[in-house]
């Protein structure tokens, strides 16, 4: 009897990200990694994301004929992402509109397995109906995932909801983090008093469903989050750590630069400005693709930047200021300070910026993609998290990994200016030594013999094995 070689089969994988920039970005890189192994890939996105990818990226020519960018039915909107329960409202929209379409799509397509965003259990519901294997991908850090997973234990112990000075009390029921995780370091959705927030219920209940999947893909690496990964494997034994996926893709393509997955037009002119700056002299400032700031917060950061006497490149999205549109009166001292030492852009090619020799620090919202991109390039961080996993990430950056400063829950120009000077001058050597060590580990893990390289090969082999016909008994 001839044995069947799994490599002879061509899997067809359907990938379904949650419809937000950071989720689409990292899952599209996973799609490309699978495509390099000659997989057929269907990538399901909202109409808006579909159109933006076609307008601002080379997504179709990059992948070739075996890649299909599939638009979901219209009506799924990201307009309320910045509002209370915005994630919950978006989830309900996806569930209502996409679920019936997905059921029909998977039933009619020769799909081998589904890789779904780990907060979309409705995809697991549909896959289970037709006996289709499902693997979850979480676009957040392992430490953030584990803090979400531990919410029921925090509730049972009375450590949630947070009471009185609970923001600064060290929590005891997130295993592996008992010595340093405070109330204020939990995901932002935990900052509720009545626990009725739709976002809170969504993130905690969805995460607890992860063991339903055949496996869990995480965009991280063993050297970075090993102790927490050990905790996760007690409930999800089959974990594929394949990150940092953007660096992994570059390694497999043997290139220093990969195509952008940005849903917005990128301003490349900032690279020309960076070319004129001394090495490691510029602080890069970006609060990501979703987070907004009030006008008062914006001014505090702006004064802090100008008063720090450091050069800076600031991503100033058109919708950055909450509740306000158009141009605003700028104090003359800020205008002059920016003209002397700063550069502002609507949106930039972030991977390219962080890799530039002129960048010496990153003032960030601590989104996971941004954090990994900074780690890979050895760039120290100042963390000002806004929501979701960002609070946990910033605590690990400042307290555990020692790669920067965590200034969460403060917005004072003096503190901001002092933190910038600490990062860029006074403690520069200390932070650079630590970030360069971790950058070396990140590069090693995605090359042949590294743990992420081995885990991606294992994932590819496991999906190929799903193509094999079942033995007849």
C-alpha cells in the first residue's frame, strides 16, 4: 500500500480577520507566508477594507492567482470603533451580516481549514456545523491573551470589578504575572464597575472559547513571552508561535522590505526628512490607526515634545482629535518648535520608519504590531496605551522586558518631556542595550532553526495533513 505524501496536496485556507487595521495587517502577512508554501488562500474582508487594500496596496499582484480577496456583504461599519462598546457593536454587525454569507461560502468552497481571528467564535460555529477544522489566530500578545483568559478567575477572587485604589493593587489571579500586574495594567475593558459593558463581556467570553480550535497561532516568539506561553499551553496545548510575522515574512522572502498592508495612503516624504537627521536622534510618535486624543491631550503631548528639545516625527492622522475636524489654531511656540525640530505626516510607512538609522525612540500607543515592529528594529519605547491589549503590553515593555517607559494614565507635558529626555539621552545606553539584545533574538527566531521558523513549518505540515483522506475502517 502506497503512503500518501502530504506535500502532494494543495490546501485551501479561508482566513477571516476581525475588520480593523491591525488585525487585517498581521493576518494578511500570515496569508502571504502560507502562499509561499503554494497554499490557496481566500481572505475575507469588509467591502471598505477590500476597496482600501486594492487602492493603497499591491495585494493582488503580490500574491498571484492562488489568492482570492473576498468581500463580505455590505453594511459592516467601523465608524463606532472609538465609542463606548464600539468593538461589541462591530462584532454584532459582523455576526449578523457575515455569518450567513460565511456559512454559504464555506459550504460551496473546497476549503481545507479556516484560520479565524480569535475573537470571532461565530466562525467556529459555522466551521463546526460542516465539520471543517478551525485554527484561531490572536493578533494580540500572549500576555494580553492570558490576561483576557484569566478574567473569570479575577471575578471569582473579587479582584474585578476594580474598587477604590484597585488600579494600583497587584493582582494575584493571573498566573505568571502575580508579582507585577496591577489593576491599571489589565485590558482597558476591565475598567468598568458594573461589568455590563458589551466590550468587556465580548472579549472575556470569546477568549475562553479558544480551546475549541485545533490550534492557536500567536504573533510572538518564545524568547519574548516564554513564561506566559507555558501558562497558555495548560489550556491550549497546540500553540504555534510564528512571530514576529512581519520579520518572518521578510526572512522567508529574503528581503529587507515587504509590501505594505496599510488601509491608508502612506506619506513617503518623511523618509527624505529622516535622511537628513543624525543617527538615533529622532523620536517617532504614533498612536496607531484607531486611538484618538482630546485637544487638551494633544496639546500636552505637543508641548512635551517641543520642550524636550528632541527631533521628532509625528503621525498626525486627520481623525486623531476626538470630536473635531479641520485645522485648529496652533500656539506660536509650538509652531516654531515643530518647524525647528519636527516633521508631521498624516500616515507613514511605519516598518520603514522604525528601521531608519535616524530613529532613536518610539512614543507609542503600545498596539501589538507597533510593539513587535519596534522590538525587531531595536527601538526603545515610551508607552501611552489607550485601550484593549495596550495596557498589558505597556506594563511588560516597562517592567518585564525593560525596553522603555510606561507612562499610562498620565498626560502632563512635564512628565512627557522628562520621559522623552530619559529615553533619548539620560538612559539611552541602558535601553538600547536591552532592545538590541531582544532584536537579535527576534531575528534569530524567524530564520532557519529558530523556534518561530520551526513552528511555521509545523503549522504548514499540520494543514497539509488535513487534506489527507480519512482511513476507511
